[in-house]
C-alpha cells in the first residue's frame, strides 16, 4: 500500500513561500475548525492507520507486555531517581514516596487500559485525547510526552555512565569532561551516554518481536539481580539507618523532612513509572487486546511498585540517608566496606543492564508516538511509515510527501523516526545535568497522565453526537480547580489550625463535587470490553494525585516546561494546523466502517 502524501496530490499550504504566507493569514479560521476537531475510534483504526502503508504485526502477548513494562520501568526508577529523591527530599521514607507514586501510576494505568482496549493503536495518550478533546489538545499532550521520553532517556543514559564506571572502579566524573564556556547544568559532557543511546537506537530498528525477546532475556537477568540487591541490603544493612542520619545536625527519624518531603520525593520518583505508558503504545501489536492489555499494563505497574518499595527499604538500610550517593546509590553503598567491594562491581554491572532495558522500551514507545502523530498529519507524514520487513516505524517518504521510495533505498533503510529521536536524545544526554532532566520529565509525565484521566471521564459521560458537553467539562474544571486550591494551601500556607481547616474544607468540597456529578450526570458510553471500576472516583483520584504531585516540583522546572510548551504551540500554529487542514481539504479525514473496531478487538 502506498503511503499517502501530506497533500495527496491536491492542495498544499507548503507548495511555495507565497502559498504558505497566504495560508498563515488563514490561521484563525483554520484553528477554529481544526483545533478541537475530534477523530473517531473507527477512523483511527482504519483510515488513519492506513497512512502508514504497512500494518504493525500483532505478535505480543500479556507476558511480553509485562516483560516490557518491567524492563521499561525498573531501570529508570531505582537506578536514577531513588538516590537523589532520598538524599534531597524523603530520607528513609522514600519507600512511602514510591508507594504513593505507585498508587498514582496504577490509577492512571487503569485509565490507559480502558482506552488501549477500546482503541488498540500505537498512539497512546495522543490518540486517546484526539478522540475526546480534539486535535490541538492531543498534539500538545503527545508532543510533551515525546519530549518526556527523549529527556528521560537522556537522564537514564547519563546514569548509565555512573553505574558502568562503578563496575570498573572508575568515577563518573572521569568519563565526563567540563566545558566552562557553557552554562551550569549544561556544561558536563557525557560521551558514554551518547554511545549508549545510539546503540539502543540501532537495536530498536529490528522487529518489535525480536526487541521483545531481547528485553525478556535482559529483564529476567535484571530481576535476578534485583533480588540479589534486596537480599544483600537486608543482610548487610542496619535497621538503625531507617531513623538515624550519619550527622546529628541533620533531621532524624523515618520522616526527616515530614510529609512535604514524602510527596516531593513521590513527585521525583514518578519518572520511574513512565515505562507503562510505553507498553500502551504497543497496543497495535498485541494479539488479543481485550485480554492481554489489562494484564500487561496494570500487572507490570503492580509488580514494579512492589520491587521499588523493597529496593528503597534495602537502600535505606544500607546507609543513612545523608550518606547516599545521589547518582549511584546502591553501588556506592558497598564502596569502602571490607570484603564487600565485589558487590559494588556486581551492582554496577546489573544496574547497567537494567538501564539498557529501560532505554530499549522507552525508545520503542517514543517512536510509536511519533508514528501516530505523523498519521494525524500535524507533523510530517513521513514519520508514519511502517517498514515492510520489520513492521516498525520508518520514514519512507520525502519531506514534501512524495510517493514511496524503492524498498532497497538507502534513505529508507538509513533514516527513520527512531534515529531522529535517538540523535535528539543523544544531544540532550551529552550536555544536560541529571537533576534538570528529572524534574522536567516529572512535570510532563504528570501532565500527560492528568490529561488521560480527564479524557476518560469525558469519554464516559459525553454522548457521541450533537449533545452539549458542558456539564462534564464544568465538572472537570471545578474538580481540577479545587484540587489545585488544595495543593496550593498544602504548599504555601503556614502550619497551624487554619491550614488544617482549609485543607479539610477543600477535601469536603472536592468529594461533594464528585458526588453531585455522579448522581446528576449519567454515564453515556459504558465500555463493551473492559472498563475502569468505580467511575468516576478512580480517574478523579488520579486527577487529584497528579495535580498534587505537580505542586511538589520546583519553579525553574515550570519555567522550562513553559518554554517547551511554547515551542509546541508554535509548531502547531506554523505547521500542524495547516498540514491537517490540507489533509482535511483533500479528503484524508473521515469516518467509515463503524463496526470494524469491535470486530478487530475481539479477534485473537
């Protein structure tokens, strides 16, 4: 099947500079028409998916998804964020931080699962929001998530340098070099991280099934290593470290920084759970979405949460929190211990493998996001190409949307969205400090999960057709507002009875709003295949937790988030809305075969 061009041989806003400038003058009218235009499930499953030419093969089962989920989450969580979150924010109560973040992730995973079962395409959050809130909210969310993947992969690859160096007894600083001319936070160059990212980029250009097999082998080894670390922590550790710091002048107790520290730690370690989102992007490649996706997505989150909590306790027992190495906490815990130096090397090797599996899954996910965003035409359509042999996303047409290149083309085999994103990731990993990356990724991830929870409520309670959605939109706005008020009071109000009263009052108002909505507005679209239980309470708790954790992050991270968000808006204004308007004018969008979705979902 030939890949459709961005203009389908018809009208194009990009055929010449004069035409493009004329198109810019039509931006307001195009925005009014396209920004909130929604797609449909049947359209996403048929016409939109056909843009890629080839179909992704349905080869994955539930155990593949669990393996991909564990591989995608464990490396990032324990080996990148745990040490920093414990040392700077939570102390020994980091285990509670992981439990809170895990609950938040599990609730979000339920929301993802209902969408993925109903709409098993590779677009994840982008597709879910596109069929509910429209094109621009979907593009804004999807682009943020792609940036999250790129930056989290850069963060994880920089941590790989620290652990890989530990395995050979070499400090991470000796692998890196400083360029004084660059600003602080962007001046420590890490060439090892670049090599790792580019190597993983080459691997994921193979078929998804082969990538899954490689991941399963590495994940099995990694779980064995995790068990080893947990056992060593409990054997070698001291329960006294759970309450006593090394230096008496530092805060003591299991909660040295109080409840605020626990939630600040939870916000930072939430990066650990971005891997399950990558699993949802594999939905188009799952044999039986109805049975396999719920087990794979939710099961992997639950298993990983237990592993995180056990490893957090193990780490906290090994060392007082104020002696934990923020970059490589587990390997550093055994450094200098008589007779235990060999454990440091084992930890370095095992953690390095875990980080590689995390990178593998995350980079698989980011490529699939770009593929589906390309199908929607808001980025160049050549991102949407599926390779005819590997069934993975590949760029098979020129920037101007010409016909398909020959199958043996050097361009076809040498340039794809995996490689483009891999290069971008490598550049970030080369320059950017770990702490800057982690906070920025946390904001983007929490925002995306917040949007998916809102989209699920909208999908359930707003009927398809001309019915006005204002009751549901009003509820979502009010609930988000009161959740934000609660968060601001928690963060800014001074301690005392007044603060406790305001927090209690906000909680009562939030519960009342949900109760009124639950009894006044009936569900319009109950799922036929798999649905989130306890509607609307489950997604509402997810919304509240995401907003609350967002309030725990620092102001500079929001400035950076605003900068990237501004870039995303500009891309949509100067390219996306015009490209999608061209596709609409040329008949590329439309609805057909309404019964096809349910038929495909129930086929094994």
